[in-house]
C-alpha cells in the first residue's frame, strides 16, 4: 500500500519566526554575554548582575541560547551554571583573535532594522539603508563615521576570516610570487596568505581611511614589514601588477557594468597564467541550493543601488567576456567559495 508523506508546517514556522532566534543571538553578542563567559562559567544570578539584566526573563533568555546550541548548562534555573559552547567560545569572545562577532554587531546595529523595509525595496528597487533617509550611499555613511568604519571593517574581517584562512591553505601558490588584494579592508586576506605562504609578497589596497586601519592590524600581527599596505581607489586607479589579484566581498556590491569594469582591470593587471580570485557567497548555477548566497543578494538590494550576488555561471560568463581562458570554483567555508579565473 502506498503511503504519502505528511505535509508539515514546521519549516514555515521555523523560518517565519526565525527572527526570534536571530535577535536573541544578536542581543547576546551585543551585551557581551559570550565574552563574559569566556572568562569563566557563571551562574544565572551572576550573569544577571554583571550584565544588568532583569530577573523576569533571565532563564528564558539563557536557556533559549542553550537550546539553540550557543551555551552549555549544568543544573537548572537557580542551580544552573552556564558556559560557552565550543563555537561561541572561539568565535564570539571579543578577547580572542578569532572573534567574528563584528558581523553580528553590524547586523544588530544596522541591518536588522533595515530589513524591515524589504517589501519597499522589492517594489522600488532602491536601497533601504542610510541612503533612504539622508541620501548618502552605504559607503559614504560608513566612511563619514570613524567608529562605524571600524565596526564595518571588523564585521567584514570576522565574516571572511575563515574563508581567507581556507584559501591561504588550500590554493596552490607554488607558481605565484605576488598577490594584490583589491578592496583589502583590514588586510586579513593578505595577512593569512603571508602567514601560510612566506614566498608570496602581498599588497592590500583600499581607500586611505581604511589603509590606516589595515596598517595598524598588520603591525599588531607582526606583519608590518611583510604586507605592503597601499592607498588607492579601485575604480579610479589602475590595479598594481601582481601574479594574483583577489577581491573578497567586493564584486557583489556593484551592478553588472561596474562588475565588468573591475574584472577587466584585474585582467589587465595580471600576467599570462595569472589568477583572478573572487571570494564571496557564490550562488550555485541552478540557483536553488545556496540559500545564504541568495539572501545575501537580497541584502545587496537593501544596501546598494545596483549590487547583487552572482552564480558560478554568471562568473564564468563575466570572466570569459573579459578575456580569461578558464574558470573554476574552490569551496571554502559554509556557503562561501573562491571563484578563480586564469588568464
């Protein structure tokens, strides 16, 4: 006898109320819960006092984070002792160099309220961020505020660090001696390539307000004399010549015309056999599997006038139109990949 599977609404409920879990994690990160527990495990009462929380929903908040997998717990309610889960301890403790909570801080402080206007964005095709209220673009608004710029750079570094480490270790650098990271932000990609491939001389290029932060980062890592930090405008200036040109989370900020311009400039800067590497949440060719990449493309609607994330097929077409001979995809961490084009 043939049986039919039961239609289940649980996925609808989980996704439809997903902002419950999201805001709980974002709030825990913002108030420093994981950093506090990174020092030592604490009771619920200790957490309440040290973070200035009200007792009413204290255990609901903490136990929700247990159920979501972000905290561990011994005991229950008044007898409970809480500690970080392994991933929270490594990635959400501000006192650890592996901290990637910057992207969550930015999601909480900026993106969360902007996404409330997704419907407006879908109907108008216009950004729904700071530009909606005062006419400034995303980057104008961020660069005008040094504190916000640092938060943005921390966020971008945090979300990409795992990918940069994976790329630095997995890519075969044997036949390459120089690398230039275009829009290099805080210099994390160049730092990881340098740490894992000593024969490769790396340059990180970005606008002056950013390169000063990148230089601080390189000095702090002991790489100040190894990574070349250069100021420049990647639209206005020629790219420095290098065996490898990289871009991490850059192309998706721009529309097709500007994507083509940046890819053409990369092609021009490379020697024959040189590699152009784009590290992003590349969408699968069928556009049905990488949900995060597709949602990030919606975020580009919220954040930019024309930006969008692209598929493996899109990248292949754009790269070959610019003159590149071949392309391939290297999976990195989570939904991210390195799209590689060879001249």
